[in-house]
C-alpha cells in the first residue's frame, strides 16, 4: 500500500472490528492463563525455529527450546528438513543439548539409543531384551510439521495446521522484493526477562510509545499519525507502515537544519545535506533517487526489485501471536517473546538481525555496533539487566517491561484504557480471549 496516497490511520482495505473486551491483568500474571496458552494457543501456531544457514549438510541440527517444549530440526539426505520433539521415546531424556549440532546419528546420552536423521531408531543396547522384540526400525522420534520460507525454518505442533505460506499471508508477497532468501543472520541475541511475554507484544502492536521511549528515532522516522498506516488482517497478523528517511511531523524538524542522524544517512548516499536545510521533508525523495542511481554499483542487487517505498520506509510486520519482522532496505529484524516454562511473570526475548550480502562489504552496522558481515558474528544469551545490550532500541523497549509487570499486579489496575491508534492491542487480546478462554471475558 502506498502510504502517501492514504491519510487514514487504518487502511480501509485491512481493518478489523473489535468488541471492546476488557484487557484483564490476570492474562499477564495468572498460572491458569499460562496453562490455557500452553494447551490451546502454542500447539496450533507456526513457530520460527531457526535459519537455513545452520542446516547446510545432512545431519545438521537446530534446537529450539520453547516454554516446556524442546524441538529439533534436522537436515535430511534429500535436502529437506524434518522436525521432532527433543525427547527420547525410551525414557524421555532430551537428545540434543546444544543450540546447533551435526551428526549422522542422534544419540541419547542416557542409554545410548541411536536414531538416524529421519528419526528412526537404528541402535539400542540389548535389542532382544524387549517384550515386543528388537525396537529398531519400529520406534520413531515423534514428528512435527516443518516448513521453510526465505532464510527461515518453522515448526508447528499441529499436524493438521494450514501450510506455512498460507499462515504467513500476506507477508511472502509483501516482502518478496527484498530477496530475503540469501540474507545473512549476523546478530542473534536473547535474554531471560522478568515480565510476561505479552507485555512486549503489546509494545510492538503500537507506536504510541515512540515519542517517549525512542525519542532519537524521531529524527529519521516519521511517527506522525497522518502518514503512518496500520493494517489488520483476518488471520490475526497486522502491520505498521511508517515513513522513513523523514523526520517526525510531531515536532518542527522541517523548517530548520537537517537533524544529524538523517543528515548522516543522506550524506552516505552522496547528498549535499546543506542544500536541504529548511526543507528537510524533501530529503526522502533525494535518498530514493540516490539509491536508484548508486545502489547497484554499491552491491545492493535487491534495490532493483523494490518499490520506492521499500527503499526508504520501515515495515513492521507483526505475526500472530508473538513474532515481529521489521523490514528496512538493508536490515531485517526479528523480535520475539516466548513464554517461560513455568512462571507467567517471566519470558524469553529474542532479537535477530539479517543483512543482504553485498560484494566487498566486510562489516555492517548492527543494533550493538559494527560487526563482521558473516553468519552469527554475535550470538549471546543472557539476562535482561546483566549489562549486555540487546540492541539500543530493544533495550529501550525492554526497559518498561519489569515495571509494567509490577504495575499489572496492583489492585489499582482495572484494565487497559486504549487510544484508537492502539486498536491492534485490543484485537490481539480479543483473539487471545477466543483461543484461550473460548468466550470473551465479561466486563
């Protein structure tokens, strides 16, 4: 959708009704709510398990721990990928203990049971000591659905779920021009956090917090409501299309000097920034023209397929229920919160950044500074607040998580009071009510 052609806050083509259900505190604090999500939500959605770059050869394995579950994705001899629960069918021991592994056999460390890459048991100790005879060839690891899109591998516990590409709609088509298939994951960090997974999902379902939590972004991203378009799709996904390479219209950045950050971006494309003092709003078009002229010779082969809007704007794609893909022309950010195994007041936050391969480029600017342009140049798991950054903007988002969790436990909180621009939060929770409760809550 062309943002400049529509001034409506919600796209008339992609809007959804809401009922006005009260967004109650118990969904963030209650073990009963957490169990409802475990039983009725998480088994029926697609989960991003990893990147194909970690599955180059047959026998390569990715492990994804999710809540109380652990899933392994295994490269097959025919080039495909299969997913299995990371549990030995003998006595339940977890099979793969690292995030990545590679072997032609999956071996249980407890009693030495061995499985081939397609999950078939091929070796046990004392094979004839079983009442039913030798279990080899007859026992299998329990499978899950496993499919790929772009550089990503997904899994689903529901064997009857709709295909991945159907579930992803409309993003495969909307993001096709970026050419994500060969983008490189350079940055993959995560942290345990002291708040419920939905707190950051709410945050990513609105831009109302940008002026207070991310004031620096206003110098090169226009977060003004007249030019921001929100979309909500029937399948529960939503999007925010925000004008980039333009200072916010919430403040008067347009009549004076070009803000420093925006000026640096423009100068990097050979634009004389001083020519745009007093007419900052025209820089966006100048950057588009410069990228069209210089992009190919600088190695950005994907520019030729991209629209003008994609060359400069930010597309925030929020996938039901807990995954966000934020696209800009030179970076793809993956932002996700996942439930803690047992505590509704905790979660795991994950932040990945992928970049297009550019000939001759050895480093890229990431949310934590310059890093080599190579697969997983930085991989780290920690605890939020341990002093290790999860990315400057992500740190700002997470900074409100613990205090909000504390406030939601207060008798003084009676339910959210939302602005119209936060309608995506309202729908998110109404969809949760439908899945977890089966009926809307009263009140």
